[in-house]
C-alpha cells in the first residue's frame, strides 16, 4: 500500500525545507511527494526558483514530485474579507493541508511541516499515527476551538473527556474523509472563509487536525492511531521552561529512539535564537543528519 507525502512550504522556512529534502534523499524510500507553495504569486515564483535549484536535485531521482500554489485551491478574491495583516500563512497552511486531498491518488496521505525531517531509513507508510488522548491538556484557546468544531458538526460528545490526536505532525489524513469534509462546507473557498473567520475570533486558536478528526468521528470513521509518539519533537519550551541542555537533548533522543522507534524529528523555529550554528550542528549530528546540512544560510543565532 502506498502513501503520499505532503508538505506546505513558505519562503521564510527555506533552510528547514532544504534539510527535509536532503534527509528524504538519504532516508526515505520512493513515494509520491507534494509541496504546496504558500505564498502570493510573486513570492511563490521566487520560492519555486529556489526550490528547483536547492531542493529538486535531492528529490528528482527517487520521488515523483509535484508542486502546487495556494491560489490553485482558492482565488485571491476569496481573501477579500481579510485585511492585509490578517492574511497569515500560518492560517492558510492549515486549510491547504485539507484542500490538497483533491490532488491525492492514494488512500491516505502523510502531512509533515517544514520543521520535520527524517532521521532513520523508512517508507512513508512506516510512519504511524499517534493515538488520541483526552484533551485535558489543551489550553483554553484550543478548547474553545474544539467547542466550535463540535457545534459546527452538531456533534454530541461523550460524557467523558473527548479523546483527540495531538495537533502535530507527522499526521495521517484519510483522503476520502478530507474530501467529505470539504464537501460538507460546500467547497474549498467556503471552508477557507469559515476557517479564517473562526480562527481569528477572540480566545481562539485554530487547529486543522482537530477539525478534521472531529468531523471523522461524527461521520463514522476515525484513525485511532497505533503509537504513543511518532516524532522527536524539539520545542522552544524545552529550553525556556524545562532548561534542557544539549546533553539533555541527546538523552531525550536516545530514549525516544529506544521506546518508540521514530523515523522523523521536528526542529521548531523558536529554537533558532537559542542555539548557535555550532550547537545546532552538534544536535543534528546526534540525529544522524550531519551530512544533510543545507547550503541555504543558517537561521541559528550567531552567538
């Protein structure tokens, strides 16, 4: 059984995108791959030129790669209800992860963010969905979003705490369910308008995977997952709140590889200001991707 890999990319994440592509060349078995350029037309042209020069050489021999742009899914007129400051790529990319279903030819697809990269040999199908857990951990702004989704689908949740999969990547989406969700809203343009309006309501934080999963629950299908963890995730709070040192991160890597056999890591851009380039190379070497370092200028602190 095959699976398509999907990643939404933007101009400011070029270093991370190149790292992902280089690790795909090293570790990922051949599969269908889709990148969506989440920029206006002018910036998308610049991003596409960079991608063809810096990333495509690492992909062309192994993967069937297709590139799309956001305005292939909705029109610029569909954004007229937003002011310029409200036109955020962070929100657009969430809708694109669902809208891409119309271009998928496999039963499901694996969504990665540009912060993700491969750290062990694998096939796309090897990446398992993490299992849903009670949403007690959610902050109030996420709980408000969950309530909005529940009300939108006229869903009567169980008396016990609702169990949902973490709103993180890697995330597996069933192609037919994403298509049904788009149809429920009356098309991509309608979903885009609904999503962008709801996402900006006071005390709301949008989460496309919560929207998708609650929809699947209400329509009689859901992915209950197979693993507790499918990624070595590195977040800003690990340094700021948890005071993790570089050696602490290495110990975390060892435990996660041992306990969950993960194939993917994720380096959040919030860490860029805390690590020097040398410190970042130390981390990437321990993850087995030192030979995949991008040629794109490093985003890490120059300290």
